[in-house]
């Protein structure tokens, strides 16, 4: 690890997240890539490798997208890693530069969930999924267990949805841009007891892109560089026996590795984008990321600590709950938000004085694993 070069993000771009059945996934993805290149001041011929993350984008998505903007013949890698597909693409783009193999890389994530119809979908062919253990059911079980073990209340979980929908009002690219009251969250349609529909992220379409470069050459390019302090990818640990439903072992392990790599601790994080596909997920990941002790996530939301202006603002973008969750795009979109926050470009949702930011993206379901993969990235202004 000591021989890795410093890497910076120098350009970002993101589409609107929404149900957009009239737009092809190629057209949806090309615009944010062009925006990221423009932001970076990088010409298409300067990109030396590209990494595409998607779950349902199909074979050769990266090549299909990039040929239309004049990028071909370079290494182009297509990755599928459940909800961490886009953030895994970013990790490979970071590694290409950090290793010294290349100087400038492109990472993007894209998804078009409207093409799949509606409802919940499994992320793998799996014995548990075949018997109905889809993500809403998994997180509902986690919520019930956390409530039993720690006294967490449904009102505390609902406050997370209220917070994130409040934040999204100030995010023009978010799928939802309206506020909900606590009562509206609690009384919305039941999906998987105790989680109502406003405790769950929506499906939709979207894409996001970032350009990375060696920090040593970043000043020669136009984009305002944000350093990558840590880039960690971990996979789930197979465990064919009892698993604590209140705790994601994978997120705890990935967080520890990210903090060690960054030389920082949770107390140093000024802003975080966290995988809140369901309200209980955000609360569990408060604990896994060290923002509070295990079992204290409910108290953290009650205290307002994770609101804009709180001690550790989480999901100022609106998070997956309100910004949306086109799965392959999510991890890159989180990075776009954190880079924008550290640049001071977020307007009414800006976190004052933010210098250190973190993204956490996890997901996927296979029997015996708490999740398929988890990526955590730490960034510095």
C-alpha cells in the first residue's frame, strides 16, 4: 500500500434520477460522462481507462455508451457487484491510477429499472430469494430485531425518511423533491411490516460519472481536485449459521479498513452518504461506521445529529430514500455528492466547513451472506 500514488477526483457529472422510460440507458449515461469530462477539463483522448458499473445494463454497456462520445480502444471494464456496482467501478478506476498504470481514468454507473417493470426484485438466483426473502423482507426483519434488542422505535426510523426527504427538496437531481411529515411516513402503504412505502427507496433510472487523475498532475487540469484518502471494497463472509440481524459484519469490516487506510476515525468525518435503501439500513450503518455505539442509532436521529447542521450530517443529497436508487448508479452518485460538498457547491444543502467526506454503498443478497459487497470511500478537500 505504501507504493500507491495519491489520486484525486477532478470531474463529476450526474443525471436526474427519475422514472424515465422514454430515454435509453445509453443516452441517459452519456450526458453525465460529458459533464464530468467538461468539469475536469479532460478531452476524450486523455482518458486512459474506463470502468462501467451496472446490474441490469446488459453486456458491453461501457463500450456501447463510450463509442458515441469518441472513447474506444482503451481498456473498458464492465462490472456487476449488486448495489455496489458503480462504487466498485470507481474503486477499479482509483486502483488504475494509484498503481501507476494510468494517469487519468473514468468511472460511471448506470441503471434503467423502469425496463424491468415494477415491484421488488432479487439480485441473484438464490434459494432464499426463491422463497420470498427479498430486500424489503430482509430489512423488515432487521428492523424488528433492532427494535426488540435495543428499544428502537418505528418513529425513530420514520424520522430518517422525514430527514432525507427534507434534504432532497434542495437537490434538483433527486427523484423526490417534497417533504413528508412523520405521520405521512408512518401511515403510508405497508410494504413489509413494520416498513411502509416511505421507509423504502423507490426504483428509477439514472447515471453518474467521475473522472480521476493522479494528484501530482491534477493541478494541470481544470477540475478542482478532491483527494481520495481511502478506497475499500470488501465482500461478505459466508456464514451458514446464526447471524445477528441487527449488525452488518461486512459494513463494520469495511469501515475499519477504510479508516485505517485513511489514517482517520469516524470522529473526523464531516459529511457522509450512506446506503439507506430502507430507513433501518441508515440507522444500522450509523453504528457500523462508528458514528454512535451499537444500539444507539435511534438516539442519534432523535438528537438531530445526522441532519444538515448536526454533528455528523448523513445523506444531505436525500439519500436512496429520496434521491432514488438506480442500483448501478448509486455508488457513483454518492461520490458526486460528497465531491460537490467538499467543493462547497451544494447550495442550501451545503454542509458548512466540510473537509472530510465518506461514502458507503453495500448490497446484494446471497444465502449465507449479510451482503454481497460493500464499498467505502473517504475523500478530503
